[in-house]
C-alpha cells in the first residue's frame, strides 16, 4: 500500500468518524426531547425519528470500524453523547438534532463526492455510506410533521 493510499484511507476514516459523532449528538438531542414530550408524541418521536437515526448511527459505526479493520488502520469506539438541554424545549432540541443530522449528511456527501470511497475504499464501505445517507434522507419531513402536531 502506498503512502498516498494509506493517507486517503485515514482521511476517509476521519470523515466517517466526524459524521458518526454528529449522529451521536443528534441521538442525544432526540433523547432529551423524548423526555420532555407527552407519551403519544414521545412514542411518535421514537418510531419516526429516533429508531431510523439509531440504525443510521449503528451503520455508520460499522462502516467506519469495518473499513478500518479491512485496511489495517485503527478503529475506534464511539461513546454516547451527553444530552445537552438548551432552553426552548422539544422543538429546539429537535432543531438541534436535525442540524447535527445535516452536518453528518453533508460530511458523508462531501466524502462521496471526492470519489475516495471508489478510489481507495471498497464496495462494503460504499454500500454502508449509502445506507446511512438513505436513512437520514426522510428525517426532515417526519420531524416537520411531528413538530406540526406537537401540543395538539
């Protein structure tokens, strides 16, 4: 493996780790919002936002650690994020979660646009990244619908 290839692979792992950290932060915000909602709204949040995001977070971790293992580079353990409770209640927490999701999605899109996953990655990594982004794709619409019905 040439130095350039190893450097590109490390760069990809950093990008994936950054996106994964953002997804962890989004999960923490959704968890805090869940605690502040009534039971019906909390159940909707869990089913429509938290579960898909949790699956995306797990897939991002697997993509990162699997690629690290296949390339012989160090993997890492992703730790749960502490929840931060900004003033403003569940709507503010949902907005913070969606901002973190957007940052993660942008980071993964930029990585895919570099073509590094094609040039120095592998099919498993490309499928993992695509799967994560697919799960993130519908979160905004579901969050808007949830926010629209809060308090009714």
